[in-house]
C-alpha cells in the first residue's frame, strides 16, 4: 500500500522531527523533488563496531531508531541499503520511516533492502533471466519498481558489487547487469542504479556504466571529490546514485553526507558512526 504524505509526516513527528519543509506530493501538477539515499549500513552494527557505545546500542536494540531518525531528517522518498541488517531491524527502520520495503537476498551474507514511502509495485532478485552464477552477485542485486505520485513507474536497481582490488568479478557482474537492463536502457525509461558498487570513478568498471548511458549524479552536479568511505576520513568514492532516462535530466543535487551521526568524530574515543560508509544523497526535480 502506498504511504501517504500524512503517514510519512506522522512517522517524522514520532521521531521528533519537523515536517514543515516536506514537499507536497500527489495532486500538484508540478513534479516535486524526489529525494534518494544510497547507504551501506554495515549491518547496523555501528562503526567501529567494537566501541563500547556501539556495542551497547546494538545490545539494547537502539540502532533501528538511531538510523531512522538520522535518515528522516533528509526527508527521503527512496532509500537503498547495502549490507542490510536483519529482516527484523530492517522492518523496524521501515516502520519508523513510514516506508514500504523489499529485501533482496545475498549470495552469501550481505543482503540489500530497498525502501520507499511510495508503493513498490514489483521486485525481482538477480533479474538475469537465468539462475545466478555461483561466483557472481555474492553481495546483492535486485530490481524494484516504484509507483510515483504522478502515476509513472520508476525502475530502481539496488546493487552491492564484489569488493577488492581485482576487478575481474565486478566486470562480469556489470556486464551481466547491463545485458539485463538493455531493453529498458534502449526504451529510454527512467531508472536509478543505487548502491555500493565497490569501484572508483577512474576504473574500467565505471566506464562501462557511463558508456551504457548511465549518468553519475555526483559527477553531474556534485562539488569536490564526493568521497564516501570511510566515515572518519573518507579517501575513496565507491557509493553511487546513477540515473538514466528522463529522470537523468532532473538532477538537482548529489553529495555524500559527511555529517551528523553518519560521520565519526575522531576527537572522541567513545564515539561511533552509524556505518563505515557515508550515505550518498541525490535530489531530482523539475518537469517531466
């Protein structure tokens, strides 16, 4: 069921957050901004996970509330989790945000979760049209379809690619994904690709996305280097929100959230961040 503006605002209010700046979706003829966050949440263990306060927060079941409150302040419409927490914790985060969600299983132990305050009208894990090759997509990859307030559907690919310096497996994953996406890419549909892609913008993997027609939102409108890992002293950009189709012409903002509880205060030996990654935020707006 679609989450209404009233339900979402109620969720924000329950978290003690203001709703006065929330855009009025739905009946407006003018399209309102769409706010998207990609976040590797480190299974909601807190980072560094061995900090006393992080262990306490996990033990006392505080992490879902902490994560939801921090995310709610950015008024997101769509969120993607890489290294998602347990189904119980993910459901609690979705409930606190007033969002629908779908879980994408992992080939091993790194599932993903796609959350949206709009209706998720379809989803598919590993949309290859065949069985997942054992060596590929050991993290996660799934395709969700979100129904926007204007009645249009938005395809969202949620992904977490293979890590490490050797790009061999990532390149195979990307080529398989692009083959699966070809019909939608050729038809010019609005799509998002969001997640921890585990490669930098100067890589062969990145070039494959760009050559296929994907637009890196940060490269389009961002400032600085856009580094997303690690949360104390970021040195690399491996988390992305990419877009293609009409929505790629509506990118208003894209930046990593090196702030608040997403950022580790290195001056405080007791402090912990919500993850070792920083979230990536992108905002889309304008007329179709």
